[in-house]
């Protein structure tokens, strides 16, 4: 499917159908519908009777296979689903990544003859989830792609991709929806408090509408609004016990610290307008330099958020940095 705000993107990409690349790289922030757009493009590329605007017809045999998830000339590469694995009877976190074995399977598929006497399509999402071995394996086939094989790479952080992979792809930055378009989508989906939820998600409208997730975030922010050593240690323990991904916790903390800094320096709140009263009280106590140091430390830790680190220890360190933002400044000597 394509979202309402992607109409112009489709018109742009239609003009490239006469000179198809071997690979496209769809970039932009998470939550704007990049994968949905790439899937729609894949469906159109495999359709046997495309419409006048090059969209898939939806009724041919190829489209029916695609809708059922069984098209023989289409493959996807995605990380492990992120669920906890079981090791020696204990639940443990798995590293969400695309591994070389999966890339090898796709390479083998790409060298096979098409089942429908047409092109084959491979979708990789998110492309930055490939580990180094997988990325290098994919690079080799991008450098010498088989005939009539189209790779569609979707990336939320294209700066994390190998420069050589980016150089082998045609870049395509997708449109971010406007505020009104995003709100209309959330209203259509029946999301409670759409204004607040849209702000919490940085202005992007596509996210999981999970009441339990919202409740977990609310408890997390409530703890941040009353920072003490005991509350921060308790918060880190709770996150670890509930198996909340480290990346999620760091993202919530980074947004909160960002709003504190924005409020302290420019009277601007981006992510938490519904927490303004609490943020204003904290901002009055916070040291701007300490806030920026804390934010920089979170940025440095963010790339490792998907690794199987000790979540509790990492979060305790980050929350201690946050707590130090409210320590009384030392007297000048």
C-alpha cells in the first residue's frame, strides 16, 4: 500500500521506470512508510498487467501470489524478530541483525532463473541491520548484479551503511508527512490523544499503537520527572526485568533530555508538550552544560543499543549521567 502523503513520491519514481537501477536505497526517518512504499514498488515490478500509473493491478496471478506472501520471485531480508531466545532454560535478549547466512540465501535466489520469466526483487529492511559480514556479502552481488534482479534497500539511518553499498544504489529520499496529514492518519487509526502521541514519536505517524507500550513510557517518564538515585536505580532494574529494549529506553531518555535542553535554552518542547509542567520544574534546576554532556553520551551509546549489552548496567550509567544534570554546581575555587 501507499500512504496519502506518498502520491508525489510515486509520481517521481514512475519517471525512473524506463531506466531501472540495479538497486534503490529508500531513506528517511523511521515511521514515514518507507517499507510500505518499497513493497508497493516490488509488487508493481512483479505485476503482469500494471495500470496506467504503473501501479500493480492487484488481480493478476502475480499480484495474488504477492498478496498471499508466496511470490516465487520475491524475497525479503529483515533482522530476527527481536523476541527473546531461550538459552539453558533462561530467556535472553537476541541481537536483531541480518546475518550472512540470510544474505547467502538471497544471493543463491538471485542467481536462479525467474519462475515467471520476468525480474526478481529483493527487499532489505532495515539495511543498516546487516552485520559487517552480511554487508560485505551483499556488496559483492551489488557490484556484479545478475540480470533482471532489483534490490530495494530501506534505511532509517543510511549514514550507518557502508559507503560502497550506498555508491551502488540509486538514492531515493521519501517525503515526510506534514503535521495535518499525520494527525489525519492517527485519527483514522483511532489513536487516543493523537497530538500527544504524534509529538512523542517526533512527528511521524507510523508506530505501534500498543496501550501497554504507552503505559510503560508513561511510567518511565514519571520516574524521570522525579530524579533521585533510588528512583533511577529502580527504573533501570524495572526496564531490565520487563525486557524493554535498551534502544527504546535510550530513545525515551534522549527525547526527555532533549526537551529539557530545548526548554532551558530556547523555551522549546518538541516531544513532551503534555509534560510541560514537570519539564519546567526540572529545567529550572538543570545545568545546561551537564544536559548537553548527557545528551552527547546518549548519542554515543545509541549505535550500540541493539547489541546484547547488559541493559541494566548501561541504563544505570546513562541515568546516573542524567541525575548529575541536577547536582548543585561546585563552588568556584
